[in-house]
């Protein structure tokens, strides 16, 4: 497959996203072309990444001093203890700001690595090599880093842009179907908040995309990244427009936290359920038409995405879900801030609702 390149330009950083196949074998060449120079690097590696990819990168970087830290990637390990472990290696090996921290893994690995890079001497060069579909189309773009706490998801973190993102399609072939579905949920989200033409493409080709058929998967990744690029460039620090990227996420983060970030419901699945919840609320508030609602819900059902909220929650979980929604970082008052949908390509953000209203809605939604 021919490489494609997207350049992200924010106020704090300008960096490329390289999308292609078999890129791990030529990372040294990619670094050189993009003026990424360093003497030593720490690669934080998700334990689930197949060894052949690690070997490819090591061979390509044979002239560099390489340190490797294997990371058990899950939401419970997204904490300060793991950040300190990364920082300890960087400090003990006397990394300078001209050296590099490389993340090789999914979104959790990228979030933790990026946060550590932002803290090390107030900013170490950071390269993100996302290995999951979810990370390639979402978390690797835009500079959000952070860790979880007992109070909620991603409440502690920083905005820290990478110097380079390398998205190798070959990683996706090592993923389980569940991981592909999670990434597809974010691709779908991007189409819903920005581009009906892209949604129609997904509606027509979702089976080919989920089966990683070329060139459909490459186009889906590229178009999804292009949407996030456009939004992030206009609003790097999420002061306004970037909030639309949180469509479905206020519910999703509460769902994840309510289950203690267990493997029962991962982030991508939670986002799909969160979007379904937000769509239902948009319909109830007479924002979204019944026709567009049905079009999207039918797509979710036909794509085999998780959509049965009853599989995970019942009415007894209502207060716990609400308590985490109240703590969501997007809130700036006692009301809960939501991103909703008026029509495909037309999101509405900064809509605030009382706990009482959302409690009444969720009571019915969880009983459906």
C-alpha cells in the first residue's frame, strides 16, 4: 500500500501522521525524512504487541541506544505508579530533551507514555506508534495524555503533542475482532459529528472495513484522521469545538468507571454504548429526527457493534453511573454537559442538563 501523510498543525506543535503498511521495518528512514534525531530512546511496549514488530523496530534502529519497558496495558494500570516507573528509567539513564520516548501500543500505552514525556524535563520528544485501530484513528491524534484516578477517567493529564505518529496497518491483522469493532466505533463517531458522505461510505462498506479489506480500511482510517485533524487544529485545548469529539463519551466514561474499568466493557465498546445513549437522548429532546436516529441505530445493529445496554447495566446501577457523570471533566457547574446530535454532521455541544432530568431519562433507557 502506498503511504499517505497528514500534517497536523497546532499552536504548540507541527507533526505528521504516516499511514501505511510494513512501516515498522523502516522507522529509521521515516525518522530521518521527518527530521527526528536522537541518540537514545525508551520504547514503552504494550505486552500484547507481537514480537516481530518489536524486532523490526530494533533492527531499523540498530545504530541507536534502545531501552525497552514492557507495559501491561489496561485501565487499572493507567496510574501514577506506572508514570513514575517510566520517569525512573528516563532519569537513571540521563535522557536529555533531545532523546525520545516511543509508545508502541494502543491508546492506554500512548496516554501513559505521552504523559510521562510531558513531565520529563518539562517535555521530552515523543513518538506514537499506535497498534490498535482505536488508537490509530483517535487517541494518537491531538495530544491528550493522562491517567485515571478513583474519581474518574482521565481527570489527571496534559495536552502534549507528539513529534510523529506512525500508523502501520499490519498491526491490525494481529488484533481480535473485539478490538477492531472498538476502533470502528470511533470511526463511526467521527462520521456522525462531521460528514454524512463518510457515514454513507461506512454504511455501504462496513463489512469490508471490519474485515480489514484493502483499500476500504485504509480509506476509513485516513478519512477518520482527517476529521480529527480538522477539529484539533481549530481547537487544540478543547475550549470550544473540540468538545464535539466527546460525543457519547460522557456516558461512556461513566459506564467504564461504574464497572471499575474491567475487561467486561472496554473503552471502544463503552463509546459505542455511550453514542447510542446520546442518540436516544437527542431523539427524546426533539433534536434528532426519527429517520436519522433509525438510520444510525440500524447501522450499529447491522455492523455487529455492541448495543445492548442491559448486557452490562440495570436500574440498580443508575446512581453509580450518575455519580461519575457528575464528576466528568467537561462539567463546569452542577449540571452535566453533553454533546448531542441534531443530524449527521451537525453535533451540538455545551448542552447542560440537570441530574434530575438525566436520572429520569436513564431510568427509562436502562429499562428498555
